[in-house]
């Protein structure tokens, strides 16, 4: 199972890295470097023996979701209202949160994702895969509660990355089902599971 998860994540992240080199998805070097090694980082976090046994079900859900084959997505398939739940992993454990509201809208010819309820929120652009095939790229920012949305710092002209920056890969796993693998680091990751 781990080898399959690693291979699928590696394929997704190679697509993301290629997209990151495109003009619309320019990333800070430290974000690009983290994304290129995301599969190993997720696997290492999930294999941490300090994760409580009580988190085994959440860990299994994350691994099953990430092992799903990647399906191509069109802007039409992505657009609209969604339910989203967060699955967060780190050295502290793996947690599954309840379902909240999200939406994807067309803004000036580009898709914009926003989680609209819950205390932890993300918003940002969904950039199509280079050449029209592969995974989409999420580039945006993270906020809490009803704080104003923030964009990705590099796109906003900032001189350095912000703590609120958020990047990831986006792909379909089934009809009306989407995954977003976000902000993978040595100490944690987050998966957004979307359904209609």
C-alpha cells in the first residue's frame, strides 16, 4: 500500500512541479522544494510510531484516499458548491474534521477555490495543468474564521513568503469527488476531501 501511495503522490507532485515552473503558478523555491518531496514526507509522517493508535482509522482514510487513481478534471467539473472536510496529519496524530462548505467559482476566466465555513479556511486559485493533462495546482492563502482572505505572497508581490501561504495539488478521484493535497512539510500535511 505504501509503495502505491508513494508512486501516486510522486506522479501528482511531478505534475505539480512542472506546473509550478509555468508563469501562472510561480512558487517560492522553498515551496517548490517541499512539493517535490511530498510523497516521502507524507509517508514518513504516517509511519511515525508516536502517532496514537486511536488515530489508526484516520490514517487509513488518508492512505486510501491518496491511493485512489488520479482522474482528469475540467473547469466545469470543478465549478460549483462543495462539501469539504480536512484530514490533517503530523507528529501529534492524524485527525479527520467534519464536513464544511466550500465553493469554486470562475473569476475573470480562472477558477477560485474558497472554504467558506469552519474556523480554518483556505482560498486561492486553481491553476489548470500544463498542456491540459495532469493535476491542477492550488496557490493561495490560509486564514481563520471570518478574517479577510489572503493571496499567495509571491503573486501579491511580497518580498518573502508569508506564514499564510498555501500550495498543493488537486485531482479527481471519482465522479463528484476531488482531493487537494496541501502544504506538505516535515511536520505535517493537510488533505481536503471534496464531495457534492
